[in-house]
């Protein structure tokens, strides 16, 4: 009898698995054995996606998609487990229990999404949303496809704040108060179905909300500090949520600046999509940290090839052994008279001062000429192949034309710093620290010998969260270093950093603004050493040196 029953059990599991895959729009590739999008998903072109599209997706935001998915997945899981334990009768009971639990969670998400879209329509707002599931957070559970939260992206209209400030306009306060009302404990209590248990109601009321302010790369031309301005604006929106009944202890906020694009900054349409405010709600703070850990960016969306080559332009104007580097900062001021350097005439100093003024640079710094090796280049630097993008984000806008194409980015000469602020709690003001880091970049030190010059980077830290605030490392350069441990560095500075990650490599991009303009530390995945593309000016030419960096062990 056991032999006769086993095929029935296996077939039940197979049917359940097939249904779950169908609901998530997946099929199995017969050659690789891996999940892939089904044929029904192909050819969608430029679209908004949050994982694979399912047969339950509908243009109508009030179509109970999440409830239907949660009920079906819950019924399948409950039915299979019930069958294995108690046969056919157990399958029926298990399916009913699973559907009921899925209904509770999915109903809440559907109701919230429907209300938000109605608010958006009434106020002429552009809003899109994506469900958050345990599977997308990397959590283990019986129902990995059940909705437990919502990721909402609200495109800025341009009239939310007074220009250049974090002061909300009256019309923005009105519709943001309406949005905030959908996250209050009272609204949640009214939305839950009558059969919700007291523990379920209590947990639903404790959902945490993250509010993130985003802007686009074009706003950097205004000279504003995008990270701090977007943080102040996110906090202003968070305060609206608190005033309208959301507990301040459950609210987190962040200013991401232009560090987390969801579309290409190379197009006007993409820049509009990137200029947005984001609302994320999940059951617990731990779930929020899992959400943050999974945020990734396709570096193509930064539009690096379109960035101005400020460092290269400034460096190319120097003569002789003296070089000039520049650092663009918010709140531009006219540069003062350049520092006198031996052997540099007054005419040369005035020429460099004029270049700094024309480039809108806050200050110019003279440094003596260094020789890091390498040779002159006549381009904007070395292109870097990161491999395939890390498209594990909860929410992103992708184009099939480059969704799986290798990510090629320009050098640090074509880039600028792109900082974000920390995620903070509204009630306490405390930062939510990242929990996971890229291997080799957890407060570590990296060093190399560049033609007799020791170049060391300390406190190199890269959170797995692509939208996290990256600590500034300290860079030390010892000119003509001969192993003397008492030798003082000839250059010490805190440096701005950008990080770009792909399937093949991680690029730790350091803006030096000193003896060298910048450095691209290229580390292959799983390795603890890699080449550093070091750009510096030498006798009027732009030079590129490629010394080998290695992570330094720390003795305890």
C-alpha cells in the first residue's frame, strides 16, 4: 500500500509546486533546471517590475491581487502539509486554514494599496507599488510569496517643497496627511477582517514605516547637498506621518540623494522617475533591516558616461611639476588666492585660479608633483566591466535591452561623489546601523606600493545595502617610502567614496583631491586583492598607474 500511496503524495507536492510557480510567473528551464520567467512574461519591454509578474496582476489597483495570491499560496501550502499528515481529509482542512491566514495578510495590503491609488488619483499624483514578501526579504517561512508589506514609490511633482528647502507646501501637506492616514493603527484596525485574532491585530499595528527621499542626478547642478536636503525632506514627511497618528517610534527616514536610482538618469523620463519619495512598511525592525540589506542598484542607471570630467579638465591645465586638484562642494564660494608653491610663477597661479572659478570649484589646492608610475592617457580613463547587474532589488524599472547585459562604467574621472545619509528613527534620532558587509570591506585597510610611494586606505567599509551611508575612509600617502615606520605621511585626508557592484567585481571609488585626483580600487568577487586605477597629473599630462592593492591583515 505504501508503494501505491507514494505516487499520490508526490503528485500532490508536484501539483502544489507547479501552482506556486505559476502564481509567481515562473517556469523551469529544462536545460539548466533553474527558475526563469514564463513565456507569458516575455516581451513586456520597458516596464515597472517587482519580481515576476503573476496571473493575478491587474491594471486595477483595487483588484485584490495580494489577497488572491496569499489565499491561493496559503491554500496550497496548507493542503500539501495536511495531506502528508492526514491524507485527503487533512488536505481539505489544511487548505482552508492556509487560505484564511493568507486572506488576513493579503486583505490588509490590498486595502492599503487601493486607498493609496485613490488618493493619488484625487490629487493627480503618480504612484506605483510593489508587495513585499518573506521570499523577497530572504526569510525562511511556509509561505514565502505571501504579502507582508508594501513598497510605494510616489513621483515628485515639483511643488511639494519650497524651492531649495525642506518646507512642505500646503497642498503637499494635505495629500501627505491622507497618505499617512493609511498607516495609522486605527486605520489598520478597521481594515483587518473580523476574524483577525488579538495577536494578529497587535502585530499589524506595530508595522514599521520607512520614508526615503530621492532626487535625480540633474539636481546636483544646483550645488545643493542632495543627501542632506533629501534627508531633511524625508524627515519633514515623517513628521506629517507622526502628526497624523503613526507612532514616531515606528517611523524611520533617510535621505538617499541620487544614490538609489530606479531608472536611467541618461533620459528625462528616467530622471522624473528617480525624483520621488518612497514609503516602505514591514512587520518589524528586523524585517526592515532585511529589506535594506537587499537594496541594489544597476550602475548603468547612474548615467556615468554623461558625467562631467571635472578632475581631468582641471588637471590638464597645469604645467611643470606643480599640479592642481579641485573639489566641488555645495554652496560654492569664489576661490581665494592660490597657495604659493616654490617654482610656480604668479601668472601660473592666476591661470589656475581662473580655471577654478570657471569650473565653479569651491577651492583649489596645490600639491607637488608625484610619480606613481604608469603612463599618460588621452581619454577619460579606463572602462570597468562589473559583470551582470545585481538585480535583486524589491523595486526597479528595467529595460529588457540591458537588463542582463554586462555593466560597463567609466572611470572615476567621469564621476562625482554620490552620498546618502543613514536611516534614522524619528523618535530617537538614532541611526539604524547596517548588519551585513561586502567581504573585505568591513573597516579594513588596503595598501599598495606605487613606484616607491606607499598608498594606504583605512576604514574601508561597504555595506551590502547599496543605499546605505558609506563611511569616509582615511587615505595616507607616503612619498618615497622606504619601510621606515616612523616616517610621516606626505598626504592625509578623509575621502568621499562611491561603490559600484556587479556579479564579477566591486569597485571602491575614492575621490582623493590631492597628489592624485581619484582611485578606482577594482576587487574581483571573492578576492582580497585587486588593481587600483590611480589617476594623477604629471607635467601637464593625465597619467594612469595601476598598482596592485591588497587587504592588510590586522594583528590583535
